[in-house]
């Protein structure tokens, strides 16, 4: 399938985004065909009931017969969370090979004292404005140091150590539909995922629904979920 339209996430000043790169052609038909490997009914075009049955009963292995590749633009901080999902294959922008000259400005939230993995969006405007201003100051300073190091002949692999975790990166994330289903479910907001990460997952979920509508219906997924 062709590449999709880039979906921007968040505010200006270095946006996160996701984009479809490729998806297995006729993926749902292929999954159903492979699932019927032991059946004489392998050519049956009615796959909806079969896909729903497999999902309901937890028969996930046939969903490994199709893949999807997504391009993600985010910060190094969020990329670290994504890269932990080891059932996927990744290619990431190399700061050893190319120069890094863009960052992402994030909104401040208050620490949830009852849950160390949660934050609450109720800080006053003046604190949020202060936090964004300081992020920009830090980026300007780190870029000045980074560029000076490059001008002095310091290798990019060494110069990058002065860059903050807000530095923008790009990665390609490839996985089977089984992996994508698990990832989208696991990284939903109700499982304590950081908002900036779950925002990315929400856009990936929309792409998944567009590409695999029958599977999504069986999962009881919809765009607003």
C-alpha cells in the first residue's frame, strides 16, 4: 500500500507526527487464509466471522502474517519509551551520521502524588509559560554549544552529548499486526502511558483502523475510542 499522509500531533515549535509507510496488501484476507491452513474451506471469502472468532478466543498467531510500518517523529525522551517494545523492528535517525537541529517544546503538567507514573493537567498558566520559555532557553544554549563543537571539529557522535532529551528524532517502526494490536492496547491512556506517548498511539490507532477495518471492528475499536 502507498504511504499515508503525515498526522501532526501537538503544538507548533517542533511537532510530533506519525505517518503510514507501508502495510501488507490484502492483509486481512492473508491472515484468514493462513488461519485456515488445516481447513478445506481455505478459499472462503467470508472472513469477518473468522477474524472475530480468533480475536475472541485469543488465537493471535495468524495476525503475525501481516505487517505495518509507521514513521514516527518525536523527541528522544518519548522514542526511548517506544523502543522498549522489542517485538518490533526499528530504524532511527542517527545523530552520529546527521546533525540534529530541531526540538519539541512540551507542556508542563503537575506530578500526581498518588501515582508516580501519572501527571495532572491543572498547572496555572504562568507556570506552563515559564516551563516552555525555559525549554526554549535550554535548546538555544545547547544548540549554541553543539554548533560550536561541530565548528571545532568535534565528531557528531561526541557533540550530541550536549543535546537535551527534547531533541527531535525520527524512527520507522515495523511490526506484525499482532504486535501492533498489543502495543496499541497496552499504550492506551488507561494503562498509565505518558500523554505524549499515548497521543502518538492514538494516531497510529486511527491508521490501523483505516488499513484494517474488519480486524478493528472485531476488536471493537473506533476512531474516537
